[in-house]
C-alpha cells in the first residue's frame, strides 16, 4: 500500500484533532500540535501543545461542546488547511465557523490555529479580531483603505 500523500496526512491531522476535541481528550489534542504551537481566538491566545490540550478539553467538558467537519481544504504547498465546522453545545446553541491551520512542514503537526466565527458582530467592540494575533506583522491591513 502506498504511503499517504501530504494532503492526506494534513486532512488526517485535522480530523484527528477534531475527534480529540469532541472526546475532550487533553493528551490526544496536545499530540496534534507542535510543542510551541499557538491557538488564537477572541480571548488571549493559548500557547504550547499541553496548554492547548488541557484548556480545550476543559472547555469542551464544561460546555458540552462538539464539532462537525463540514468542509476541508488543504494547501500542500503552504502546509495549511481550512476547516469549515459547526459547533453544538448542550444548550442546543449552534455556531458555525472556519479554522485556518498552519502545519509544521516536516512533521505536519499543527503549529497554529486561527478560528473565525460566523456570528453577529459585537457592537461594543471597536476591533473584532483575534486576541494577541500580530495582524500588522503578518501583513494584514490594520486600517481601512483610503477612499
């Protein structure tokens, strides 16, 4: 049997991560990440595989969360993937969103996750973006274009 392609390995890594999250298995979640990985969100980022695994598992247990893999796109050349997901919780709340994954090129472990939510904006926040993410340093616009 042929070795899996890089695209298949990346897809497997994402699906393994989502299953570990659904199982609230801190060790399995951590195993999906590089030791120095970062998981961004609207709150302060989680840094390190063990922190990500432990904090994610705790949140899943406390809130009764689970996710589906709705769509998955893999960019082998960039060692990146995009996952469209649906999140459910025990209160029957549904949240949809997209995660952007960056992988370590040699091991194809997750190096970075950036989630984006398909939810109504919060009118009380002037900047609705990931906490601690270096938008300017990564070349993202930080102000509206003139015109």
